[in-house]
C-alpha cells in the first residue's frame, strides 16, 4: 500500500509554529505539550503520531550545545562570582529549555505526520 508523499519541510515548519502539519490552520497543541486528538479544521488525527522521547532528546542536545559557549562567555565577559554565574545560567537554561521543547515537539509531530509514522498499537 503506497501512501501519498508529504512535504517534510513544510510539515515540520507548520508544527514548529503550532499549526497542523496537514492543513496549516488548526493547532497542534491543546496546552503546553499535549497534542490534540484531531485537528479542529481538517480532522487529521494528530494524536496518532506519538512523539515519545524524541523531542526531549533533541531539546537536551540543543541546550547543551548552547550551554557550553554560555558558560565560557559568561565567565570571561562578566567575571562574576561562580554562584552568581551558576544561578544566572540555571535560570537561562530553564527558560531556553521550556521554549525549545514546545517548538521541537511541534516540529517532531510534523515530521512524524509527513512520514506516516502513526502509533500502530501493541
């Protein structure tokens, strides 16, 4: 059974901005990270595309790659007390993680939709 080809790039960009990867109008999330069961506009079953741990893995990877230069530049440029630098970096890392996780999960759901990676059950 062959399925229609879908544009991965467009689907991921739509998911990135919290839009349905199919129609581009409906929302992907019903809250902060919970994916809607069906798109309110085109009725695409978005809940059937389980993101699992993929978005968390990619978010952690991106944040760690950003954290390395933040520690270096923070230490060299500001020459602050180590505890102050630790607190500032903890707050900044938390904010970046919370923002990126939602963006990455939306793009991940778009990717899964474009490649027909549905939850087939147990």
